[in-house]
């Protein structure tokens, strides 16, 4: 039986000791795009299937869906050994919501309606351990998902992503100070809510909306932060990359299911969006 050369053994030992680095964080540092699938169905099976498809992360949606903490935990466990990393959009920017998400094993927290510098600082403080910031210690479940040899606290402080959503006109007015907040990893534009906040009733093609987005992109660039947005298809991702976006929230599981069904049924005249062919009983 042949033995490995000493240099090869040394290389293997070095590889084994190399700390794990969040691949989403790494790609963003390199200026490369990352794409996530949005999970709204309360199903670990759906989360696991999406996590194995090639997405960089799954966006577990707890603001606009009925997903509970228990279901989110099972979704996170279902991602073990799969490519996509589990992120959670919490329903509100609070210390305790981020703590629950991280303690169940999320490695990224998305904070909605982060419209003031104070809320940006609160988000940043929620995802890292003291003495610098404020995350409480209780990571027994998280260490089962992330059994870090160097210790979970050091591991997660280096690898967790803090993503804040800019979705109100008031946030755009304060974007310079928000973007300068230490500990923020991604500025994400909630494009639809921003359009409503600007009085445009969801119209994202209005010049006022484009100007607001450009202001956020410029602040992100100035402070060396990746900037993200929701997208519906590959064309929007390609256009977003040209504009400076690198973090993309892809369509929800239900939208992807619907799109797949439409492509199958529409050629045969069976695509029903009106409900006219549904039984009334």
C-alpha cells in the first residue's frame, strides 16, 4: 500500500485546520452575485429541495408567511449538508427576534423596515456577542447546526450576515448614516414597499423610485457594502448586476411552482388563473 508523501499529508492537515468561511460572504466580498430562494410554505421538504438546487441561500420568510419558529428550526436542520445557507427574515427589527433566529441555527438575519440609524445599530448589535454588542448566549441548538471546532461564538461572529432592508422614504433620506453603521453586511432595497412609501402605489418604473434606488446604491458603494433587491427572473438579475446589485432575493417557492405549472399547462389550454374550472363543492 502506497503512503502519501509528507508534503501531501501536510497539505491535508492544513486544509483540515482551515476555518470555514461563509461562502455567501466570500462571494459578496469578491463582488460576485448571490441568489436566494424565498421560502413561504411551512415545509422543511420545500426548504431542503430548494437548498439542494444550486441557490446560494434560502430566505426563510417569517414576515409575510405563516412559518413558525418550530417550522423554521426544522427547515434549518433540513439544510445540513446542502449548498444553500439558511437566512431568516424576522417579522420585526428587535433584539429578541434576531436572537431566536440565530439560536435556532440561521446564519443570516434580514431585518425589515430599518429606516433609522438607531434601528441599523440595533440590527448590528443583535447578531454579534458581547463585549462589543448585545446577542445573548444560549446557542445549544445553533451549535448542532454549526459544530465549529474553534467555538461557536467566534465562528458565528465571523460568519453571520446582518442584512437590513431599506423600504421607506425616510430610510432613503437617512441612507448615508444608515450605511455607515458598523456591523451591517448588506443593504437590501425592499423595492415594492419603497414604491408604496414614495406614494407610487407599487410603481417601480417611476423616476422618483429609480432616483431613490440610485441613492441607496451610491451609499452602499461609498461604504463598501453589497446592495440587494428582490427579483422575479434571470433578466432582472442581469439588469441588477449592471446597476451594481450583487445580493438577490429570488422568487418564492409558490411563484416558482406556479411558473413551472404554467409552462406545462398553458400550451394545452389548461392554465386556469380565474378559478372558473374549479369545482364549487
